């Protein structure tokens, strides 16, 4: 898993560079701290840290997403922060079953840009929502995308900067956990080749 952590650091570095460039052009102020995502892996008491992190994650969720104290520390840290945001953004009111938070196929934000060219930009006249996406069969049995609002935060222009950053962080951390789940799926498939 060391490769995935190194890759995350590289992506985070490029993201910070892009944000710095964008700040110069458009004065957007978004802060991403790599230390909050990935801690130093050479810590001698690494097992204890993983154990402490795991204790902050509900056992039912840990079982469903198949994590334990041997899981990648970056993943455990991500989940702990994701759960903090789940409570503080009151996503738990719209999606009270934490165990089902990862059944969604994708997650997005309306009213705030997440693409490289508009990352963190407010879309004037739009309302900010966290949207989860599932695929359900329609009457003919064909799978169709269904959007579910997990949180409504009002008009984009009136959004507090701290709240905006937390909304973006929640979606990015959810996607990061989904990436770990997909990685495990492919590891299992590859192991079946032997």
C-alpha cells in the first residue's frame, strides 16, 4: 500500500500547485493540508495509531467496508475525518444509516465546481447540495441514474467559506474511500488469476 500513499502525496502536491496558480488568477482561498490526509509512515508506534483510529470508526461500518488495524493508515485517517464531517454537516439527518453511506455509486456537489478548471468556485444563482448517485432499474428494467440529496446548504453566494471547504472535503473524502474499496475489488480479481 506504500505506493498508494506516495501517489496520494503526488496528487496532493499537484493539487496544491493548481490551487496556488488559481489563487493568483482568481483569488480563491481553499486550504488543503496534506498532513491531515497522510501521516508519517515511519512512526514506530504505527500499530497503536491504527488501533486508535479504528476505535473511532463504528464496528458495523468497519465490518462492511472490511477494514481493520492492518488497513492503510491514510484510509483510516480519511474515514475518521469523513465521519466527523458526516456529523458536523448533518448528513446523518438525510442518510442516518451510516452503514449504507457507501452503497452510492458516486457523489457530487451542485453549486460548487469540482473540476480542475473551476475547483472550489461558487456558481452564482445556484443552490449548494451534496448529491449521491445510485442506479436503479426503471419500469423496463433498464438501469437509470437516481440523484439523492444528502444535504442542502442554501444559496451558493451566501455560503460561509469554512462550510464550503467542509462540503468539498466531505465529497472528496467519500470519493477517496470509494477508491480504496475499488482498489480492494481489483486486488481480489487479480488474486483469482493465480
